[in-house]
C-alpha cells in the first residue's frame, strides 16, 4: 500500500509541474523549422533558471587590423654591388697524411707468442708499436693498432 501511495504522490507532483511548464512553453512545428517559445513571468522559476544560464561573458575585443603592405608601385632601391671586391681564393686542402711504414723488425715482437696475444716493440726512444699477433703470409706478424713516433 505504501509503494502505491508513493507512486501516486510523485505522479501528482510531476503532472502539476508538467502542467505549469506547458503553460509557459509553446512548441510550434512548421515544414522548415521547429520553434520553441517560453512565456516568462517575473515569478516563474523556470525563467529564473534560464536567465542564469543565458548570461554569458562579453565577447573578447576585436583584434587590431594588420598593417598595410608596402606600396608595390616602386621597387626598393638596391645597393650598387659593382664596388665589392672579388672573393678570396679558397684555401688549399691539407696535404694527405704521411704513409705509415712498419719496419720488418717490428714483427719480431711476436716471436715466442701465440696468435691473438698482445705485443709491443720499441725502436730506441723514437718509435713505439703495439698490436696483436696474427698469422699472415705463413708467419706470425704484428697487426699494429697503436703507433707513437717522436722526433
């Protein structure tokens, strides 16, 4: 019984609100458009809610117009380029690096070593060679990775 009473109460309140809203809202359909008209009285709650929603901030100011383009009837004056000196010649490329010649005596650093072992050889205080021992041309030779020559 209580649920039925509750349903009837809500239906009555809804019907009253719908009737009040129908008295203030008129909808007209034409073949081209649909028109909705709201009749607002000063005491109508619907009008107060609509008025609050319809208040919008003012539009931002219009930006200033862009500057006018320069007058294209006369081309700008160009400087006289006949007074300019000739450009200098480009510099010569650097000489190629000297060819590295490894003396045959350096390969003696691999005597008594196995393939893949590191070895080094000095020729006095002037030259230093370091690298890995490799099997080349049937004999063990130093594959040089580092050379330091001081004169």
